[in-house]
C-alpha cells in the first residue's frame, strides 16, 4: 500500500467497518491483498445490549468488545484502516476505482467492497449499479458472489440485502472477500492453518493460502491467544449501548 498526504493506492478498498467490512478485510488482507477499510460513524452493532447468538461465546459477549476484538484482529493481519467518510466512488483508469472522502483524500484501488449499511449514495453516480429501495432503506443489488455488475465493485452485509444478523453479515463479508480473492487471481486455495505434515507428508505442496505449523508454533499461538483473550475479558467494557436516534432525541 502506498500513501502520500492525500492519496492511497491499494488492492482493495472496503467502505464500512461493521462485521461485514471488517471480516471482508480480514480475509483479503490474509490472502495478501493490500486492503484499506474506510469507516465513519459507528457500526449499528454498538446499539446492541448483549450479543448472544455469535458462535463461540457460550454466555454471549459485549457487542462493543466483540467489535474492538474484530478491529484488533484485522490490524494484526495487516489490514489498514482509515477514519473518513466516503463521498464518491468513480471508475477510473489504472487502478479501477477512485474512492473520494469528505476530507479530500483519494483512495485508488482495483476492488471496492461496499459494506456501509445504511449508506450507498457514494455509488449512486455509477450508472450500471442496481440500487433497490425498500421502505426508507436502500440496498445494493448483488449476485451470489456479491458482485454488483460493475467489474471490481462488490457489496456485502446488510447493505447487500443480507438478514439483519451479525454472524450473517460477517459470513457474507468473508464470502464476498473470497470472490474478490478469486477474481484477483492471487494464488489461493483455502485460508487454513494445519498441523505440520498435513499436506507435505502426503507428497503435496502446502497450497497457497494454507500454512502448516509445528507443535512448538501451535503452542506459542495458543498461549498468545489465551493471553490476549484474558486481557480482553479482564474487566467490563467502559462504553454503553447507543440508543436509537429517535429515543435519544426525546
Ligand atoms: C439494537 C440492535 C441490536 C442488535 N442485536 C443483534 C443481536 O443480538 N444479534 C445479531 O446477530 N445481530 C444484532 N443486530 C444486528 C447487527 O448489528 C447487524 O445486522 C450487523 O451489525 C450489520 O453489519 P454490517 O457490517 O452490514 O453493517 P454495520 O455494522 O452497520 O457497518 C456499516 C459501517 O459503515 C459505516 N458507514 C456508513 N456510511 C459510510 C460512508 N459513507 N463512509 C464510510 N463509512 C460509512 C457505518 O457508520 C458503519 O460503521 C442488532 C442491531 C440493532 C440495531
């Protein structure tokens, strides 16, 4: 990723840092694509009081803590983040897209994933994109792979019409990221970490995207994950859920 004072060039620009955008970034960054997630405002999940239906948390988890941990995870995996409002996405030569922000930055990228529930005005100027109005909300029309019909432009999560659930938005972000990885032609089989010998002792090369680790390295990673999680769960989260705007105004 190259960055000057006003411009950044990357492979993938993701608009929105909710469960969909963050999970998409986790996957594209881990596949070796230079990824920048641009976000303004707060993910709607911060309104939740206690998150009880995300797999892996038997007694539920504070949703703000869940988002903090997800942000930490994307950063540990090499994904860039920028706090800015995306105002316009246009198709341009070279890198396929120019993503403009309200503070006059420009991000040039080959792929854009829109994961910015509930805002899509910034793509309204692209003729070929399908915007669907349902009630007061606008969704971006995508196919099974999350493609919009504009080459290189995808949408993920609630904005792509997925059900209003965290794990579905996150899963869809991952699925759309895999479409981007496939279309980018970066060598990739699966994002798997396997025990030493899993492929190689069967006479196979470790496939691209996969990793074999030995027992010592497995124990090191497990220890690190235990320490990180103990720190996160050491005390309660300082922030309260955000109320619905109409309740806040009363
Ligand atoms: C009160 C409440 C409780 C909930 N409880 C649960 C629950 O218990 N379990 C469950 O599974 N789901 C729950 N949900 C639903 C869940 O939060 C959402 O379905 C999910 O978070 C959607 O994820 P997303 O990534 O698609 O969108 P979001 O999380 O909303 O992320 C979109 C991000 O894009 C940003 N953005 C928007 N426009 C721009 C722009 N122009 N430029 C840059 N950034 C932009 C937004 O500010 C936001 O940060 C709850 C929702 C609410 C409101």
